[in-house]
């Protein structure tokens, strides 16, 4: 095995023998080597500037574009690298580990936007948004809503209507990575013929049509990812900028947006955990205590910290790669074109929830332990560990948050998938009957009167269109 290098010096972090490389093809290993070189030469230094100055990592994304990574999962016939889910995991992990976590998160959202389009590619969409990826065009996903917080699948402050053969789209997003910097935004709104919150549609909006407020972005970590608020203010777009049929939003979420986001973001959290381990190895093997003649790495306590962190992080990496691999198998290595109503990745969505939970939980713990291993020196900014620590803390709170995910899993295991009720449509009779039991006769009568008046109003509303 040739010695892994970091520029002119031997690699100082966790050795490559700890990588689960049996998942990767030779080409994917070459792509990783290219990425590590880019990180060493420029991307890691840019990470510090992005963090210090709240700077969007444009140069890092340009570098990724120059080497084809912005079109990683796009078929070669459209100018992409034609790669699969495993490659995507490797790329996100590598950028976050060796380079810049903010860049890695912008990249996750970019590939999320690209793949939302590629779920339902049309000639117009491919020409306008996919082929130009070779020239550095950057996209993102804008889903979250100020009214519904981490229930980002519930876009209350949004809508679309049919006008002039196209659509008029309005959207308010509380958080959008790359807001104000991306060239195109894949957004989800309620459908033009809105019939309930599971009736959603997907549109692409050009950068010049959105209103972003990058000045409002200032956060603990991932400071370069510029996830500020965004508005699409009643923008008219041609019919060609809807992605998939009207009402395709829920299917697009299950088949594309969620699977790609969960694989990518889990890989970013794993990359940050590895990056923190790398720094801890460098520091603890170099620092000596002259009184006892030992390096910090010689203390069994420190070895225990590192051993446990490598074992837990590798469990998360193998978990992510295994789910990515399952999606590769289901999609013939990301080459299957699925028609509306056909699903492949969606069959593994409940596995994708689990990998994000595990990776985000792990990284939050690992960065704390690596700080403990490095002592006070790790608390200072020059070692970079504190940036990895701050970046890591985004994992747990980023939607779907870990609270939401563990509840999805627990609820689905115990009560079945139907009970998840994403769009608040299923009546929970048990809960209502239990609450009603607590009322006295007067309270019951008051509630009954209120319900009857609401039912009258609802029936009158429903009757209106028929009468007019
Ligand atoms: C760095 C970063 C980048 C982001 N980038 C994007 C982006 O590019 N695009 C995008 O659309 N969004 C993005 N987001 C937003 C993200 O997806 C979430 O919407 C956001 O983090 C939720 O924050 P909130 O303050 O609204 O949380 P809230 O929803 O108010 O949650 C507060 C607490 O309540 C808990 N909670 C909420 N619902 C439930 C429930 N049903 N059961 C149990 N507990 C619950 C939460 O887990 C949390 O602990 C980003 C977030 C971060 C941190």
C-alpha cells in the first residue's frame, strides 16, 4: 500500500485502512483522491475564511464544478459523471472531512435540487439547468416554511396558480442553503388545484426571481452555508419549469428529495466526525508531557476515546453506504428512469431516516470526545477542532430533526406507517375521546354546539361552488 500523503507530508489523520473501501469502485477511489487533493490545496483553507467571515464558499463550489462533481449523479449523456448513491455518499463525506463542511452542505442541497429535476427530466429542464452544471451552475432546495418549522414537508406559506399557460408561484422559506447565491432553486408549494396538504407541486425558480436576505444569516456553525430566509414573490414561470406533473410533490419527496438529502447529509455528519478524529490524532500523537515522557496518545483514556469514536463512526459510515448501496441496486446504479407512480428509493426511506439519526447523534458525541482528548488546546481556534465541533451541532437540529426521526421510527414500528400522518389528516379518535371524557355535561354540550356550528359552516362552504 502506498503511503497516503497530505501535500508534501505523510497523512497525519486516521489511516485509510479504516475506510470501508469495499463499497467503492476503482473510479470512485480515484474521484476521492482528486477531492482530497483539492481539499489540501485550497478547499480547507477556504473553509476557515467562510467560517470567519460568513463567506459563501463559491470558490470551493467552482472547484467542484471544474472537476465535474456538480454533475456527479447526472448521466454522462447530459454532461455528468454518471455516478451512483455510494459515490455521492463518498463525495459528501470527503468534502466535509478534509475540506469544508459548509461547502459539503451546499453540495448536498445542490445535488438534492439536481436530482429532484432528474427524477422527471424534460428536454427543457435538462438544457436549462442540467447541462450548464459543467460550467459551474449551482442549485439548491428551498422547502422549509416559517409557519411549520422542522415540518418542512408542510408548505403553508406557499401556493401556485395557473396563469398565461404557465404558473404563478409564491413561497416563503425560513431557511434555504445557498439563499441568494444559487443560480436555481427547486421549491415545493401547494398545487394550483390545491386539494389538501398532500397535494404539492415542484417548480424550478431562477436565481434572479427570488428575494433572499443573506445578511440575516449568522449561526453557530456551517457559517458558510448561508441558510437564510428566501421568498419567491408571486413569480410567473413558463409551464416548462414545473418538475413532474401537478401534484407530484409527495412522490418527489419520497423518491428523490428525502433519499438524496438523507444519504448526503448523513455522509456530511460522518465526514465531520472523521475530520475531528483526524485532528485529534495529529494533536495527541505530537504533544508530549515531558514530566512523564509520554505523548497524550499514549494514555489509555485517550486511546479509549479514539477507539470508541472510530468504531461508532464506522458503524454509521457502513450503515449509510449500505443504504446507498440498496438504492443503487434498486435503481440499476442510478440509471433507472421512473415514471410518476413508480418507486425505487422510496422503499428504503425508513432506512434513510435511521442513518441520519445515527450519524447526527454520533457526530455530536464524537466532536465532544475529541475536544476532551485534545484538552484546552482543542478549545482554541487555531487547531480547527472547534470549527468541526460547531459545524457538527447542526446535524441534530437540521430537518428532519432527530426528535422527529426517532418518533417516525418508533411510531411506525409500534403502530404502522399509516399512523405517521405527515399532513395532519388522520383523526385520532382515542385522543379525542380521552379528552372529552374529562369534560362535565356543560362542557360536553358547549363542545357539541361548537362542533355543530363548525360542521354547518363547512357544509355551507362545500355547497358554494355547486350553487355558483
Ligand atoms: C445549518 C442549517 C441549514 C439548513 N438548510 C436548509 C435548507 O437548505 N432548506 C430547507 O428547507 N431547510 C433548511 N434548514 C432548516 C431545517 O430543515 C429545519 O427546518 C430547521 O432546522 C427547523 O428549525 P426550527 O427552529 O423551525 O425548529 P422547530 O420546528 O421549531 O423545532 C423545535 C424543536 O421541536 C422539535 N419538534 C418539532 N416537531 C416535532 C414533532 N413532531 N415531534 C417531536 N418534536 C418535534 C424539534 O425537533 C426541535 O427540537 C436548515 C437548518 C440548518 C440548521
